[in-house]
C-alpha cells in the first residue's frame, strides 16, 4: 500500500504540473459541465410534462433531472475507467517514457493504477460540480445521509470497469492501436446502464441485459444513497454485484497487461507505437 501511495503521489505531482499550465482548460471544462447540466434540465422539463406514471415509478419517484444528473456523474467514472489507462499508455509511448517507467521497482499494477490517478481526481471534481450545479442552480434536493454508500459504489464501479480499461491498455501495448471494444461497451452501458432512462422501460426481451452491465448497479446504488438516503443494508445487493464484477474483471485486466508487456519485450516492440 505504501508503494502504491508513493506512485500515486508521484503521478499526481507530475500531472498537476502539466495540467496547471493550461488554466483555460479548467474554465472551459466547468463551462461545459454547466451547459450539459442546463441542457438536461430543460430535457427533464419535457419529460416532466408527460406525467408518465410508469416512468416515474421506474425512476423511484425522484424526478427525471435528479435521475439523469446522478447517471451522468456515475457515467463519468466509467468513461475514465474505460479510457484513461489506454490513453496514459499511449502518452507514455509517444513521449518515450514507457520503457523507463516499466524498469522502475514499482509493480505493474501500481503503475497502471497510479498513472490514471489524475484522471480519477478530475472525474471526482467534475462529479462534484454536477452536484453543485444541480443543488444550487437547479434546485435538486439531495439526501446526504449515506454519502459513504455513494462513495463505496463509485469506488467499486471504478474497480470493476478498470479491468476492462486495463485490458484496453494491454491492447494498445501489443497492437499499437486503440481498443474498438470500448465504444461498444460505452454504448451498451448508455442503453442498459440506467443512465438516461430506467432499464425497466426497455422491452422485456432486452431489459434483462442490464444485469450484466456494472453501471446499472452503480447508478442504482448512488441514486439510492444520494436521492433516497438508502442505508448500506439497502444498497448491499448492488454493492455486492459491483464487488463481484471487480473480483473477476480486475485480475483479468492485470493478467492481460502482464501478458502484453511480456510479449512486447520478447518481440522488441515495447517502445514502438
């Protein structure tokens, strides 16, 4: 754990020094989040006008805008978990620092996780801004009684989806190309992950697929914690499902990364891109 924390600190310091030189980017990101929130607020007004009782029940009677606002927050962590690892590997390849990073005493798993720590920090800040806009600008009412449950759900979601993201990085390491599967996973999660609408509204022939999408459990758990004040016991089924996904996908991702690095070293293509 101490070694992992040291790696995280080193990468955070490096990435902060790089990103802080582009101050305008922070302002533009905040503006983009505000525009996105405003867009969904007015879309929610259209949905609210339909007074669809089935839709209201499927959303847990929390209102469409709070429903989709939490969905956007959770989806942000999935996007980071899917794309940050491969993007970081690609950056290290193009800047010529990948080989130097891999010969350090740090473990591969620690390097993979620490290299994306800045992306997760930014995702956390952006999610917090979504909540700030929702509460103070658009009047969303939150129940902060179980912030621990929401945080736990986000951490488990990141762990579960990171397995796929690390496999994507392994794909980049060996084939020198991005992983096209990530787009399919993102689109599938948008459809079945309870982000923009409840999966219960899908036809019965499709709605069962939501059981195999980690984001559907994550969005349920975070909404339960932030919008309904659900206890940890009430969130337990969703949290356990996320833990099961993480227990399977994370080791698979790390194994794929080790295999890709081993083969790239053997073939002498590690620093090629």
